[in-house]
């Protein structure tokens, strides 16, 4: 294969892969203008790249001088040739320390800028999509997100944050713990899975605010929690699969033809009047739902236990799950028994504002509880939820689940605010009718983007 003929659809451009490895020539230079501006000058050689900058100060430990980052939140207001695709040549970055790192005194020679160039086919860990313009910016660390980072609701309503999941070449065990004594999922036997590429998962479930930002009020029925004060930071719900991918798209996924990709969107990418069409054409990326395997791997974040903090569940109420997500017994239902008033309730009951609970090891929030999240996979035979199809002890690469017309149902995962603890676990599997008229306030989604080479 001619490497120079391989391309990645990124940032609305077709960028050559492996044409010339990008690099930073020599150390970056810093020009300080007092406390009001610091200029960083660097030269990018080779191919275009996504460029990040880390500011470091030095200190003495024993007889050795060492360098340490000042922390991304302290320089989150960078502008210039940084955090996006940059063409080769002499480039410049500007930082105003007075805005984000005030009242600091650094002696001469005590500050340096470490500039990194990421190949466009191997971007940094965090991707932020501006839902107004579709512009994409990239960050090496969540702390470097501007405007106060994820605590700012702008990331729940006006921007979409995605986290790179390190999956390529990893073999891991999917399925429920066979030794679990409390409501083990019998349709999730353990088996080996591997992936051919990394992918990105949205840090938050899709919110109603993000949906309105991109689609307007076309999907007002996808927020059954009506309180105007809270509804935009809550997850979109009552989401039907056809809302996302179209009523007649996806029935041939997965196909049996050789080389079919998990996220084959030749039809869906151009399927108008769908949510994914609007988001894809805004940002130029093949956003989609995750496969069931992608969802579980991202949820676990390397943790084999039923909960991603290393704990398990042994009763309907779980102290561990209380810290991780909204479910029936910690606010989903009033006193664990009474359904919330959808017309008036605050985020103290029903769904929580996304990001209200502790994230997993990869910085993903609400993977357990809040709303159930659609996956790409068919559930299996018409008679009900099938167990996985696999060969024991042989890793299945990029598994695709059941096929149509053997099923009319799709998988969703993670449990919801209305359910007990055992359902809100990493391996528990549920199914929903694809064309159901109203799945209710418990069903939402989270976007995924798989890094694929075309």
C-alpha cells in the first residue's frame, strides 16, 4: 500500500498520513513582555500537525535542576498557532499570564515552553468542537481547556468535549463478573475483545443544550424534564434510534461484505433530518454511536470490576455507586420510590446535570446511571437479548453484535436514574425497540468518533 495515498478526514480537510513525520526544530524560544504577554516562537518541520504547548518552571532538588509544568489551567488562554492543525513553518503562540497566572514572579531563565507536534492521524487526548462554528481544537490535558475547564457549563451547552480512548491493539475481557452474586447479567458472559484503532468518546452524555445549539428547537420532544432552569444541562432523553441515524439507515449494519467498518456511514452521513447528520456536517467528523464493545471498554477505563472505581454492587442501594452516577436510590426517584415530576423537578431528582458525579479513570462522566445510552449494535434474535457470538479464548476484533433482520432491537447500556444499582454497572446489557414511539425520559446517547484511515 502506498502510504502517501492514505488520508484521514480531520478538521474538514483531507490530510496525508505518514508523508513526513512532523517535528519541532530545536527548542522553542520565549520572549517575555512583563506580566502581560509571553510570546513563544517555534518552527514546525515535516507535515502539518496538531501542536500543543506546556509551560514549565525549574526548581532545584538536591544538586539537580528539574522542570515541572505550571499546570494547564494556568495557561488555558493561549492564542495563535496552538491546539489546532498547524502548517509547517515558523509559528507563534501568545499567552497572557496576568489573566490566568497572576502575581507570579519567575526569575530569568526560569520559564520554558515545551512544544509538541502530534501527527494528524494521532491527535492529542482531548478534542473540543465548537457547536456554533464547528471549529475543532485539541488539548493534551483536560486542565488546559480554556474558560475554566469542564466546570464551566459552556462545555455542557455550547461545546462538545471528546476524550481519546487508548484502544488500538489492546485485548481485554468484556462481560459480567462470573463470580458476581447479586443479579449478574446472564446475557454477558466474559470473552476477549480487541480493537483495531483508538477512538474518541464524548466526556458527557449529549445534553439538551448541545442538541438545541446544533439543531434548534427541532427536537423539543427530547427533553421531558421541562424545568427551564435545568433542562439545558441535563441529558437529552426520550431519544429514539431513528432520531439519531434515520429510520431507514443502519439496517444493513453490520454488513457481511469484506472490509466493512464498524461505523460505515456512507448512507447515514448524508441522511438529512437526523441528529447525526447535523452534527457531522457541522464539524466534518464521522460522529456516531459507539459499538457495544466500545461503550463497555470506555466505561471500564481499565477497571475489571462491575463499577469503574473498582467496587461492585451487592444490593439495590450502593454506597460506591452513590459517588459515580444518578440512579433510583440516590435521587433518581424521590426517596427511592416516587417518580420525579417531569414538569417541575430540579436536578436533585430525576436526571442530574451531566458531570455531577465522579468520572472514570479516562475522565468520562455519567457512564453509569442518569440515562441509558444507545449503542450501534443490533441486540440479536427477535425472541430477545442474545448472548454474544464469540469463540472462547480467541479475541474478537471490533465486534459488531447481532444482524438485521434477526432483530428489531438495539442495545443500550449504563442504566438510568430510574433503575437499581445492578443495572447501572459496566457489563449490564439492555435492549430497546429501534422504532419505539416514545422510549421515555430514561434513554439518551453519547457520541463516539473512531479514528479510521480511508
